[in-house]
C-alpha cells in the first residue's frame, strides 16, 4: 500500500503567509480573555471551559472545533452574552460585554426564525427593534434577503421553507443588524450533505462581500478547514485551548481545494488532535455467525 | 384498507361516515325505545277510562296498576279500561323533542311576568359572557406574567393551585351574601370556576415557549418589554386561543350551578319550570339548545383560530378575508398550507404588495 507523503500543516506558501501577516495587523474585533465556565451540580462543580483566550481579527473566519462535550456551544453562548462566564471576560472592540446585543449576530443550530412572521418580517425584526422606520426597515430587509437569494420567498412563512432556506434567512436576519461579529453555532448541523455543501458556498460568498468577522462552531473537520482562516481546536473535560491552527490553504477557497496536500495535512493534524488514538480499531466482542468463507477475514 | 388499523388515518369518506354515525347511533337507540311498542314501554296510556272512578283518559299508569284496576272493574261487572303501552312521560319520542325545539320558543309563559325561552337563553349567555370576560381580563395577563416571570409564578400559583380544588358552587351562599340575589353571584360563580384554572393553564402555555426564540430575539437586540410584546405574545397566541376555547367550555358547565344561586334564572329556570309542568319535550329541547350553542360557539372560534394563525398550520378562508377586509382593511396575502408543496417546486413569483 502506498502512503502519500503530506507536507507539514505549518508550511505556508508566501501568499498565505502574507495574508496571515496582514490579518493579524488588523483591528481585533472580539477577544476572549481567560474565559472559564463552571456549572455547579450536586455532585460537585463541573468545569466546562477553563482559561480560554483568543482574538478574532476584522474580517477573519475563525472556526472552533473539538470533541463532543468540549464546551464549544457554551463558549459561543458566552461570546454572545446569552450565558455569563464564571471567570474572564469577552471584549468587543476592546470593551467588555456581558449581555446579548445586536452587534453580535447569532445563527443557531436549531431553526429559530419566528414562525408567525414572514421571511421579510423576520429579517425586519432587528431593524424595527433598533427603531428604524417601516419603509427603511423593509428596504434594508429586502436587500439582505436578495443577498441570500430568497427574494422569491419574502412573503413565505418559515414553515413553508426547507431547512437550508431557513438558515439562509437566519443569516440574513443576523446580518441585517450589521453586527461586528457573526457567531454561528453549528448552523448547518441539521442539514443533509448536499445542502450543507451548498450552504458553505453561500456563506463563503457572503463573507467575501460583507465586512464581517465570523466565529463558526462546528464538529465537522472538513467544514472547519474548508471555511476558515484559523481553526481553534479545543480539548474536552475541561474545555481548554489545544491549538490555534492557521489553515495554509490559499483564499478564495473553492471545493477543488478539498484535495490539496495542505488541506489534507491540516485535516489530518486536527484529526490527530481530536481523536489521538484513531488508528486503533475498537474491538467488539462479536461471535462469527456466518459460514460463508470470503476474504474479509 | 381495513377499518381498524393502528395509528392510521381513515380515508375522508369513512371518517365522515363515522362522524355521522356517532350522532345517528344514540338517535337510533332513542328511536327504538320510543317507537317499538314491545321494547321497554313500562306504562299504559289510558284511552278509555271505562267505569274507573279515579283514572282518566290520557293518564299513564304502570301496567300493574292497570291490570289490578281492570280486574277490579271486571269483578264489579263494569266497563273495563282500554289503553296502549307507553313510555314514561319523562321520555318523549324524538319527533316531539324536535318539534319542541321550535315550539318552545312559541310557548307563551304561564305567568305574564315570566320570560320567554329566548329571553331565558339570552340571560344565560349574558351571565356566561360576563363571568368569562371578567375572568379573562384579569386571568390572561396574570397567567402570561406567571409564565414569564418566576416572581409572579411563585407569588400567585401555589395559592391558586390550592384554591382551584374548592369547587366553585360552594361559594354560592357567600356570593349571595356579598353580591345580593340577582346576577352578581352568578357571574361570581362562573368567575371563580374559570379564573383559577385559567391563570394556571395560561401560565403553563406560556412556559412552553421555546427559549431559543427568546434567545434569538435577544441577539437581535430585543429586550424587556419589546421581548414580551414582539416574541412572547405572538408565539403563545395560538395556544392561548385554544386554551380559551376549552376554558369557555368549562365556564358553560358552571352556568347551571350558577343559575340556581339566588333567584333561579335563565335556561335553568326554564328547564325547572317546564319539568314542573311535566312538559318534558321542552326540557329536552332546552338541554339540546345548550349543547348546540356550546358546539356552535366552539366551531366558530375554531374557525377564527384557523384563520388568524395561518402560520401555525391553519388556513385562511375566502369568507374570513372578505370579512376582515370589510372591517379592518386588507390583510397580507392569502396563505394556505395545502399550497405549500406546490409553491416549493413551481417557479412562483410573489406579486408586489
């Protein structure tokens, strides 16, 4: 059997290295400072997150990945202000934040469109709350709906849309507030593989054209590497930062890059971080129940 | 397809047939007992009193009495009684009751001051309406507050939970003492019977609101009052509407008790009066009317609910659109869930508003 020699994920081509240099000189939009989260239970305290720090730069696409139970969702809920950190703080543009607000848009895994509002009214929600006039809000909402390619569905109710469409509306709804950062909590987790691929491409296009920093939670390795500038890999129990990986694949991304050596190298490295013992097959206590001789054994 | 398959919907036609049958079966039973002379019919209706001194034509007596009297008359050599088998007067045949539904309205009250049937009915509906309205005006907002804020929930719900186990009718005497003998205590009984359940039911409905919707609204900048007005209220509206339909049914069931408190009034007074006169057709007709009013009210409310909350699986009908445009101006576009699939695939372009 042939093994393919992959380059190290740390080797960056000059263009990629240059991009990261420029990225890190940009303004820091969101900063997590020594965030810890402890859930008190009757059996004692459970530490979900311990001492997590990172920075997200302007127009960066940052993914957070880790084994299940590493507190990814807790982390993004703390960033959004829906939960408060036990220790540490979240800084947005250098100022600490501890409450949810429109400057940190959020897209959830479950469908959270308001079912009693049409697509248009859903996107108008944040604009109306911000005190814009009906006409102004409608005009802006239509623009964002057009951006996600759903202008034919403005008067549909969420129940009439497919899962992918719902998430596109949710993205438009969050972006309509023109947030500083878009927090996405496994937004494509409930979609089938093909829809998911299409949604990834939509998201890339939106990200390229809008001045937005994206923090993206996922458990899908491929998705994380494909979409992100950098990937934050977390440990489980308690959730700690394992490594911040700079993805050495050139931007703009396209589906063809899934087979690039740098892409595969990065994926393999993250895989080894998340599942260190993946090569050993777990042995199940199975009794052989067939007499047919073949070459599987 | 078999008539009995587990957890499978029957075809529309069979369903319709069964719905019809559910009404026809009791009616058939009633008709059989009424019209087939050898089934039950424990009485004899006297057609010719003969030589009897105390029986009259048209009177109903048990068969025992009838035979005894005949034996006595035969021994005395007098003319014997003749009669046909009949049911007791409290079980009139269906056709009498059906005609009574109409004629009861035309029956003049025996005393000039007494109300007609339609006046009695109107009075009953009025009592239920006021009781339910009063209860809802306080109960719905309070229920929503209890569902949203733990503060109100803990402040009110434990006591209401206790109070609702005291049956409303036991407060009858107290209500009369406090509110007099007219409509006051009746409205109060319906209020007591409805209110405590209402707060608890609405609070529970409010608590079912998915927290993710509130969280999404918060990340869009909504806070406090806005959150309540723009998320909580519209989200729970269809379920609250359904709760109100069920609660209105409960309010109706308290009506009969409420109406005998203080001076007897309304439909209950009418029923008792007709029973005293032994016009049982009218008693049945009045009972039937209570049922019909309840059912029709519920069906109308269900229809309004389906039209109001299209997003919750309802369907907007032409009549509703017509009425709403007549009174409140144009609504948003016609929306039906049956169109849903077709819309998804057809190249559908929405016309401009």
